C-alpha cells in the first residue's frame, strides 16, 4: 500500500516509498509513466497535448507523474526493477574540461570529487543543483563503465539561467558542481533480441551516445541504426563519432538527416523530418525497438505513424527534451527546470 501526501502525484508518492514506477520527464511530456486507474478518481493534472488522449482517459489511463489522487486508488503499472540497482545520490563533481562542440552546444567533462563511484544506467539523466537550490537536468552522454566521470551535452537556451552561466564565461574549468541522480527509466533494454532504431534530435544524441557505447562495450550484436536529425550541418556537433562507429561495427549504421537543406550547405545526405526518414526505410516495424530522444514535437511525431507500421506501443521508448516547470518530488524544493535543452 502506498500513502500519498496532500498534493503529491501518484509517481511522487510511489518513489518516496521505494516503488520504482517508470518515469522520465516527470512533467507530462513523454508518456513513460502512463498507467491504468482500476478504481478511484484522480485529478489528471497538466500535461502536453497528445501524450494522453481522451480515448485513453476514457479507458482508465492516466499519467502518474501528473495525476493526483482524489480518492483511494487501485492502479495497474509495472515496476522497473532496473532502477533498484542504483539509488539516487548527491555527489560533487569538478568541471574538468569545457569544449565548445558547436555554436550552441557545450560539452562538459565532470570528474567526481572522491572515491565513490557514480553508477547509472545508459540513457538516464542527472540534476545539477544551482546556487539558489534550483536544479537543471541533463542526460548522461558517457557510458556507465566510465563511472568516475560524467559527460553532459549542454544546449544553449536563450535567457536560460544555467546555460547562460555555462556559455557566458560564468563557468570555468575547475568549478565544482553538486550533481544528483541517476534519474529516469529511459534506458537500453538488453533482454530483447529485436533490431534497434535510435532517433535523436539535436542534443538528444547525448543519451543515445551512452546507450550505443554501452552496447559496444558489452558486445551487443543486435542490428542498430541511428537517425540523427538537426537543422544545419554545423548542428551535427559530434559527426565524426557515429561515422567512426559505422566503420568499426558491422551491426551499426548512421543516417544523418537535415530538416531543410540549403544550397550553401552543399549537403549530399538525407533531408526532411527524421521521423519520415525512418518511415521511408522501414515499411514494417513490428519486430523492432525504437529509442527516441529530442524535442517533444519530434518524439510525438513518430509515435502514431510508427505504431501504424506495426511497432508495439511498449517498444517505443522515448525521452522528450523540453523547457518547462519541473514537478519536483516531495523531497525536493520545486523549481523551474530545463529538461534538458
């Protein structure tokens, strides 16, 4: 039995009492926490359009990161056993290196201050605490076997408090950051033998990078294809890396996609929406897994057409990067959080 405090969501109450329900964004944007209300009523809360339809609500579905109990409840939702492996902790990391990978992308190499390892699952994210106690969340871009460091890909947000600090000479190499995590249930499901399609938009490449490098490390032989969509060629801030993966691994292929090509780009590759590129290449998806990470519009655009090609709903794993109000767990001070861009 789980007891919810006044104002708590179903997810917040569950996590506080060590029930590891699936979640990623905690803000009604990704749908990872969707479950069924078998008995009782809830306040559905505020969530992004398209993530929970009226038909789903009529069938008893709710987003547990937003829904608050209005009565005693009986719910149906699977628990994520993997999340029990690495409890959330708060550790200090020193900024070892700052690399301007593109005009609006900074790579942070953080090294842990101390002997304790920061263990996580490839695809998860961390929260960086600011001086005023608020937090900003970013996916971990390095693979879990590098547990003495964290690599974060920071995309500049106009007017963003933390990204302004990073990009406007506020942050320096040697600075110490308080980092909390790991968070989220967006991770590689290693127990399947299905071919994998990764779909990344902008810095949504970060957690995909972690997953791919982890897959290579453990010798995963399943076919993997990465579709990375951006606006300009300069936005492929680590283009050489997936090209190198493709050369070194027979089971991996890389398809970069520009949303709109211009003559000055001299672009010879694929153009258009990254979701459309996948649909052009895969007439059937019933035997695949898709891992999508990037802007909410991209993540949402793929959901229905992919399932129209036979992709099972439970084989579409996603993490939408957005800027919005952060619904902090009861143990945290509520804050405005950038997730992740």
